[in-house]
C-alpha cells in the first residue's frame, strides 16, 4: 500500500512515521520509485503505538522491545521449520 | 462481556490513575504481540482493552455506572496483530536470527536444519542511503571524480558526469544498506549541489559570461583571453565591438543530452580606465563629438 493508505490504516501522522522510519522501527519497501508498506508494517505500527501510547514505553524501550520481539519471532520461525522437517524428514 | 471493573480487578470507586495502572499491568502481560505463542492471550487482551476503553473515558464510565450503557458497547475495532505476520511471513525486513545464531554455527544435523530455515527467509533489498555533495561550477560542466566521506568513516567514490545540473541526484547501485538473503543491497543516492561561479551563468546547455574589454580593444579589435569552465581560450574581438556585443564560443558550454556540446556566450562590456586619464580626455576633446549621437533614435 502507499504512504497515504498506510497513515490511515496505522493511524499515524506523517512526522511520527518519519521518526519511526528514521529509528528503523519501520522499514518500508523503497525498492520502487514510491515507498510502499505491507500489512506486516501496519501490524508492527499498531504494536509500537500500543507500547508507546498505552504502556508508556519510551523510545529507548521501544528499541529494546522490538529487538527482543524480532528475535523471538526468529526463534519461532526456526522452531516451526524444525517441527516441519521432523514431521516429514524427506529432503 | 464481564463487568469491566472485575476485568481490570479494580473497585467501582477506583480513580482514573488506578484504572490506568491496573490496565497497564494486565495489558503488558496479555498483549498478543508480547505473547506470540499464546492463542488465548488475544481474547483476554481484548477484554481488558475494552474494559479500559470504557472506564478510562470519564463520560462513558459515568453512563455505564448509571446503567445507561452496558459493557458490550466498548468493542475495539479489529486489527491484526504483528504476531500474525512476524513468524509466518518470512520475507519481512524485521526477521532476526540472532537469537539462535550460535546454534547455527554448530556442525550437526540440528544446526543444518536451522541453517536451512535461515535460508528460507525471503530476499529483501537493503534500504537506500541518502547523501549530499557540493561541487564547483567548472566540475559540473567538465565532470569530476569526488570522494565522499561517510558518517561511519567509510568513503564513496562518486563520478560526476559532465553537464550535471544543480540538485541532480546520482544513484550508486549497491552502495546502500545490505539486504537480506539474496535481496542485494540498496543504493546510495547523492544529491549534488553546484556552487555558483560569479563569472558564469548557465542557461540550459549554454553558458553566459560577461567579459570586460578596454576602449582600444573595442575600437580596434584584438585578441583577448576568455575564461571557460575548462580553461582560458583566446578569442578575437572584431573591430568596432560594443558593450552588449555577444560572441559565441562554439562547444565551450555544457554537454547536450544526446551528444554535442552547448556554447559559451561572451557578452562584451567596454570599460574605461579607472580614474581621470588626461591623455584620453585630450584625445576625446579633439574627436568630432557631433558625428555620433547614440540617442538620435529617441532612446532618451
């Protein structure tokens, strides 16, 4: 989706989005001429909003949490792959 | 929905601060994105969030306490959680394998499986990086090689193409942030500022220059040296040249798109010697001043 649609879906203002991208909390796809966002980016923006707004986490805390959450998902993905491979061991 | 006070575990007399505190405590524990493996967390979190939405709004809370609305009016709009994508979508740029990188380095079947799962991650191109660079006017016409020092101490060699215009962006493929998997790195985008040269003005492919000449060069003609962005050249000023006379130096301008080269336009400007010059005054007094009236065509 384009930037405008993303701002609506994620409920963000342009300046907030720019700051988040600068912090690399969000990494939109800039391969094409126009910046584009995925559903994953929208969901991640909601998480950041919840952390900052509802939970009172500051910017440093966001960095730490996102890093840990991303590692957790990395582990879960590896775990899932292992699970699949063990269920059907043919390669 | 259950009674929102029970959901949050607060008394009906609780203050707004108590409600926020109770909500934060529960939400931090129950947020689905902080519990990616707990399917029940989402329902519990929704209930807590809805209770908070109701009780943290003083107006809604008052109406609920008065029995005007029930707890079901406070359903949150649905949105999908990050956890729904983060594990399943292998192609997003946030994927991070550092939590098990040490296991991958081992030399056994388990490590092999982990490495294969790592490779399964989709390939995403790295981000583009943006830089700024200032060059001289002459370099913008003739082209140049510049070395850009990056904030991290690294350097980037930039080839300035001949004829570059102010504000033009040069793209260096593959010099941006590294990508993941086979995605390849992003590009470096360099915005080039051309420092103005007081002598030259660029108009499209042509360059304009104002060249001062002496009275005798104007009257008698002669050879003069003319600066161009690529070095000085000799030009012949014809006899009887005047202020405003424009001479064209072919091919001394900026390169044209599609081949060829613009011209340098040299505007002559007759300049008298500085200060009083008795010899010149005596000479001009003897000159027939009636012979020429520059204002006879009504210019004044």
